[in-house]
C-alpha cells in the first residue's frame, strides 16, 4: 500500500514538472504573427519565353471576370516584354494598405478614389486613373416574390451579403436602408460570402432568399417583379495603374486588355463605352 502511494506521488510530481517546463519554454518562445495575404489569387503566364521575370500584379474586390481579365493580360505582347506572369487577387477593400500603395505593389488595381485617398492623400503621385467604371443601381433581389421594405417581409428571410463591409452594393447600402427603415434582422438570418460568385451560386440554388446587388445574377437578369431598388446612379469606381507601368508605355496595351470587361459593363450600363481616344489608330 505504501508503494502505491509513493508511485502516485512520483507521478504527480512528474506531471507538475512537465507542465512547468512547458510554461517556461513557451515564455521563451517568440510567436511571430503570420502576414495575411490575398484571400484568393489566379495566375497565368505571359507570352514571354524567359523565366525569372517580374510578375504583373492586379488587385480587385471581386472574382467576377477576374480570370478573364488576367488571361487577356497574359496574351498582351507588350506585357510579355517585361513580365513573365500576371497574378490577379481579389479581397475586401479593407485589406489594401498604405504601404502597398507607396510601394506600388500592385501594377493595376480597381477601387474607389475615396478609399485610395483615405489611405494615401497624395496617391496620385503613385497611381493614375486608367478607366472610370460605369455608375450603377442597387437592388434587393428575391428568388420568389417582390421585395418589400417592411419588417413583415424580411421576417425569417435568409439574407445573403458579402463579407466585405466596404462593399456598397452588398453590404453598406442594403444594411443602411434596413436600419433607416427600422427593420431588424436576427443574426441567423444573415449569411456572408467571401466572393460574389459564391453568393450568386447560393442564391440561384435557393439556399438564400434575398440578396442585394445589380439586377444581374451572373448572366441572368432578375425580372422587375422580383427586385426592389435600394439606390440609383451610384459610382462604382475606377481602374488605377501604377505610374511605373505607365513609364514603360503600357497604357494602350492595358486599354486593349480592358475590353474583355465590356460584357460586365453592359450589364451595369448598356450605354457605357470603354474608349481610349489616345490609343485609337495605334
């Protein structure tokens, strides 16, 4: 019996010593914060035959048409002279940093001017406007019925939004309208998605009852009897290009590649023209 108590005491002491050693070791260990990169990226190779060249980096806020734009840029002979590959990433606006702007980490980016100016007052010294994108209207879109701005209508509805809290169409405007109308939602009603493609998929498959955005869901136009306007004629933003790239004379090459976005712009504003007069005839 005395032997059993002794063994028990020894085991307890060993466990306590092991715990103490662990605590001390952790206190000596420096834990580094891992940097968070872009949420998603797509990469393609240009027409160059030389490996080890620079990468042309593009930043946007949605994966919608992102791959198509990257592939078009990769086919650009002008980019191939200087760049080995094109990498496009999409992430919430809040992920962009002042340091990335001053370092001109991205060669081409889409955003709103107020966002860039909020991060860097003299952003124009680093980036020039390549192309303004068309104004747009924002709607509530329903799978089954005509949305109504009432507590009764939204009661129990599954609402799809983007995780990007700086998105006008899929967060700020819809949530602001609900607040102004004193419409209150339960937390379980709100479903957040990392990108617009996933949001559209969930809506089309009936996993979400109501979303906000343009009147288009992918290539499908939501009929008037299933949408309710939230705001009209709001600015979308612009494409900004690094002045380092402009110095290399690539403006017209980029302008040509931007034509791949014409179908997207036609959904927003059919009358919008993607013209670059200075590049015509070249």
